[in-house]
């Protein structure tokens, strides 16, 4: 074994000690034993100092009483849940407890119990004056109230009553006395309630009977006043209303006929019916003859003939008599019209009078019907009250309380508190928890090597220490760049929300700038020993920081066998670097998450990545990137492939990512000399996944350059 190998073997002893939980507990075994023994000693002492108490239990059941009459009332059909809860409250009520203390022998039981309590150890710390208790009724009430308990058993109708006392005989006697007192009180209360109900029903029945007699007398008087019979519903006969209506219709028809004749006579258009008299017919006939004779004479003898004049006088005389007769007929028609109108008015008044009388009679019948209905309702109420009164009197004779005794209290033989087995088991659990908690809290880690103190064993400086992160919900460790634990896109988004992470990247960028970043170090290779060490995250974070400072940045992914940037950043599919190395064009992409940065992704998987990267086209690619201020190359893990070692000589510098605690220092020391022997310029280390205890506070990077025990210069075997 050569000197370098010996040096590496020596360095293995200085790896950070990651002590497991069991190892920490073993180192603190003395503290754990002391805390466990002290806690157990206190538990045993408390067990013997605690006052011993016995609990006696009795039980009641809330039962449904079947009514004697066979009809279920409201008290028997409603749910008993409220009765059970009310019973629990009544058992511990001060009124019932005062009745219990008034029973013979109750105060003597309290005095006996007070003496038993005074003999216990705890009474030395809390003394009790039994003589003062015996003379103070309120103190006795508070004493028994604090020791009685009453509760419902699940969803059942059973009520459990318990009493806690240092004397088992007192506990049994107090519970049985309270049960008996409660049952007696329930019986007395039910008798009082039934008596009150009977008195109320009787009073109400008397009032209803008096009102019934008074209303019946009013109804009879009203019917007699309006001439109504008990079965009469309408005092006006239908035929009388029909007769009046027919008379009115006949009068209106006669009026219309008379008015028509009168109008015809006035206008001179006398119809055949108006002139249907012998006198008018004769006069018209004579007038016609005289007119014919006059016309014949005028034609034959001329207009001055005396005979014509005689005919003219005769015609005028006949016309006068016809006019007089027509006037007489017109006057007769007018008198007939007036008589018809008078008959219509009389018929209308008669019909209105009969209608008004019908309305009044109908209203009286309606009111009488309402009074009869009210009277029937009161008679029904009187009948119901009479039946209810009979039921209450019958139930009172066979009255039983709604709560029945289920069982009396038995004499307790084992104390209810403290129970030794559960108490000791609980004490052992508490002692175990306290002992292990004290061991973990008092543990102080022992640094076992320089990495535990945040240093490395080479002359290469630690440029930055990227802090470790955790998800708050799941508790998993989530670290930048480790895809299976924290997605790359999500890790990059933490640069805006997690100040310690952003501060570490700023320090890394600043130290690279001081070392010629973007100038002498224009092309930079980001490498790591194994996968999952934050290499891709460091590449993307540096690209983002350099682009924000105004530099033109190009990111090249050279992990051709296991490409990951495209999927992690949701980039479009391209032939990428693999296509270019096989003779295709350069296809750059841009990502929405990092505008302004050009990306040349790996493209499709290539099993012959080593041959392609060692060829001339990759060197030509680097020569064609002179227009960029910075070119960042994300390489494959050095332990898996030689791609990183092949690319190290053609770039200006190498940043090596090393996860805190992994890989072992021996593997990292094997990798770094390989890169240096290939003329790679390792400008510094980026320590990732650094827990809080390594950096002092998350995100604050510290650079320490420590001289190794032996320099690892290029060329060492």
C-alpha cells in the first residue's frame, strides 16, 4: 500500500459520526437509569401516600308506566331521554341531599367517614375538623355532594349512583339511603302532581258546564226572537220569492207593451190594434168615400162647383171627428202606460221587501247555527274533561313512580383508588418516557472528524454550503437537486421563498466571481461523485444568478445516458446535444421558469456518451459558444461514468458537489485526484444537504480551507 492509500485510510477514521437514536440512548444510559429510578421511586411513594377510597354503586331504571285507562297520554308517549337526564340532576340536587341528611343515622355516617379520613396520611397535609363538620349542615351538604356521583349508563335508561368514601360500610349505606329517599320523593311528587291535576280538571269542568248552560239559554232566546225552529235554516219559502219574481216580470212586460202603443199613437203610426174600434173604422171609411166623391166632382165639374164645396165640407167634418177619436185613443194608451208603471213599481217594492226579509232571516239562521256549533264544542270539551277526571282519579289509586329500583349497593371489597396494577403500569410508562426524553435532551454530539465541523481534507476550498430542507406536511427531507426527494422545479422556486437557500447560492456565485467567474472561468463543469447530490440544482441556480447579474448564460446537459433536466423543467422535446454530436444542428430551448438563459438539453438517451463527448464535435461546440459570458455544463456522476473526467480538461474550471455525509470521504478523495490528474481545474467544493447543526443556521455558507494531512497533488498514485 502506497502513501496515498495510507493517507486515505487514515482519513476514513475522521468521517462524521452519524449516531443513531439507539447509539445516543446507549451513550446516555447512566442518565436514563438515574431518571428512571428516581421517577419510579416517586411513583411508589405517591402510591402509598394517596388516600384509599371505596366506591359503592346502586342503580335505578326509568320505566314507562302503562296508563290504566288504556289510552296513552303525553307523559307515556314522549321520549324518556329527558327523564333520565333530569333524574341524574335530581339525584345530586341540594334539596334531595338535604332530605337525605335529615334521615335518621345519616349524620352519624358522615362522622364515621370523617374519622376514617382523618386517620389517613393525606390528612396531615389537609387536616379536617370533624367536630366542626358535625355542627355545620352546609358543610355536611358540601361533603356529601362532592362524594356522590350519578350518571347515565350509555344510551340506556339506567342511572348509576355512586358514593366515594374511605369506609366501605359508609359508602354502601349512603348510596342505599339516597336511592330510597329519591324513590320516596318521586312518589310524593307524583301524588302532588296528580292531585293538582284533578283539582284543575274539576275547576275547568265546572266553568265549562256553567258556560254551556248560559249559552244554551241565549240560543233558545235568539231563536224565539227571530221565529226560528231548531231545524229551520231559511224562513222565506222559495215559492214566495218565485211568485214575486213572476209578478214583477209580468208587470214589466205590460209596461213595455203600453209604452209601445203610447209611442205609436203619439207619432201618428197607429197600428191595426190601436185602430181596431168600430167608430174609427167607420170614420175612416166615410172619409175615404167623401174624398173619392170630391175628387170625382172636381174632375167632372171643376173646382168652383157647389157640389165640390159640399164634399169638401163633409170631408173636413169627418176628418175632425176622426182626429177626436184618435186623441181619445191616445189618452187611453197613456193611462194604460201609467197604470203599467205603477204595477211595476209595486212589484219591485214587494220583491225588495221579501229579499230583505230573506236576508235577515238567513243571517239570523247563520248566527243561530254558529251559536249551536259553539255549544256543541263546549259539550264535547265537557265530555272530555269528565273522562280525563275519571282517568286521573283511577290512576291515583294505583299510582307508581316512573323510576324503579334496579339494585341496591353492595359492600365494596376492593378500593377504587388507587388501583395498584394500573397505577404502577402508568408509573412505569411515565418513568420510561421521562428517562428516554432526558437521555435525548441531554445528548451532545461528539464531532469525529473535520467534515462534522464543516471542513474538507484537501486544499480545495468549500465555496458554499447549501442547506438541507424539509417538507412541513410529510416530514420527509427535501433537498435541492434531489429529484426523488424534492422536484428540481420546486427547489428552484424556493430561491424566492427560502432566504437561507438564496443566501447560499449568492455566496457561491460571489466566490466564483472573485475567482474569475464569467471571465477566466467562462466554461464551468458542475460535477459530483454520485447522483442525488444537488449537481443539477447548483447548475440551474448559478445560471439564474448569473443571468440576473446581466451575463449571457448557456446551460449544456451532458448526462446523455440519464437525461433529467428536460423532464424536470417540462421543456419541449428536442434532439439536443445527442443530435448535435451525431451530426445534427444545435437546438437551443428556453424555459419559462428561467427567461434569458439558453439551454442545450441532452436529448434522447445515448449509450455511447463517452465516445461522443470525447469526439471533436463537442470541442467545436465549446468553441462556438464564445458569444456567451458563461457556459455551465451539467455532467453525469463521476463514479458512474468517465464523462466528467473527460470534460474536465476542456473547460476552464470544475465545481465539485459533495453531499454532507455521503459519499464517504474515501470515495470523494478517489474522485478528486482523478479529475486533477486529467488536468481538470477544481476551483472549489459545493457542500450540499448540510443540516442545521453543520452550518449553525440554515443557508449561511462558510468557507474554510484546511490543510490536509497530506497534499493530494496531480500525479500521486
